[in-house]
């Protein structure tokens, strides 16, 4: 028994568990507004193949309509509660593409094949700025099949994080961002290592770094683009030494064994 994780870049990954393909925060473009993909090839068409896609929050680098349009008809799509009201274009896209959209709140569970997916809270402002006042919660998700895999989305550290997530074998944790400075409600490499220590996961895959960067800002704090993955390995070795950290290249996969 095992779970396989493939990192496509930014917060986009495929988790394969119990014969189910789970895709996180699909983003398949070379450019998004002022952001340019600076590392890693664009994900191949197979990256958009999923039984279910998870959207953690409504920011455009996590809920990207053009990337969701690449999902096959019939794909299940889990999004935060209130997304349909905040992003009306998603409702139209779902009808046009035949996507099956379910809005969820923390604590909600959805069964897809042999896996159970539970929405969990995140400490992040997930509004679809600047398009209106409607608020939707930012979420993480726990995918439980042969293993329990936590996808954090975007989040800061928060009280009772480990209790909200519950026991997990694998943690997909954001360790950076897409610009020289991280705002409130994010994990950097050090805080991500603290989160890993709290969660007690046996394995971790760092995500949300080293992919997109603002155009014209290559020389501004470049270590914030290049260094977060290696920094996370170093910090995790200090505060969560029992966890195995898998630093993946774009498009690379790792197969992990759950706890017995």
C-alpha cells in the first residue's frame, strides 16, 4: 500500500491513493497577470487528468478558471463554500465543461471512490480580491485512503492546527510564495517546519515556491524564489527530525508508504 505525490509547481500536485487521482489547486499557465513561470516546464496534458480537483481558496493563483477549463467533463471539483456567489464565472464554466462542483466548509467530508476527503480550516484571507465583498473560507484538505495526506493550501500557523488536521502520514506544505515578501497568513520555510513538527507527519513535500515570480523583479530578494525548499529541509531536520522531507523537482513524483 502506498500513496504517490507528483508536484507540478506552485500549489499544484497530484495525489494518487487507492486508485483515485486527486489534483490540488490546478495552475497550468506560463503567465498569470504580472507573474511569470520561471522554473519548470508547463505541466503536460496528463496533469489535468483527475477524479477530483481541490481548490483551497479563491485567489487567482489557486482558483484559476483557465486551468480548471482543462479538466475533463465529469471531474468532481471541491471548492470553499460561497465560491459560486463570489466567482459567477465558475458556475458558467462548470455547466459548459460538465464539472461537478461541491462547495464545502471545514469539517465537511466527501467520498470519491475509495478515498474520503475532509475540508479543514486554514489561516488565510481567501477572498477573490478585488472583485467584491463576498467572503469564502480558505481551506486545507485531508485525503484519506491507504494513507492520510494533508494539503494545506495557503495558511499560516494557527492554534489547534494539529487537532483540526488530525493524524496524517504526508503533509504538502507551502514554504514560500510568488514574490519577494510573504504577507500575513502564509508559511515560510521556518514556520512550515514548525507546522510539520506539530502535525507529526512521517513525510513532507514542500510546495508553493520556486515557480512563479513577478515580471521585472528577478533581482529583488532572489533567495525568496530559489531558497525556500532547501531552507525547509534544513529547518525540518532541526525541529521535526523524524520526518522525511522529499524535495521534488517540477514534474517529479515520490511514492510514500503510510504508517502501519
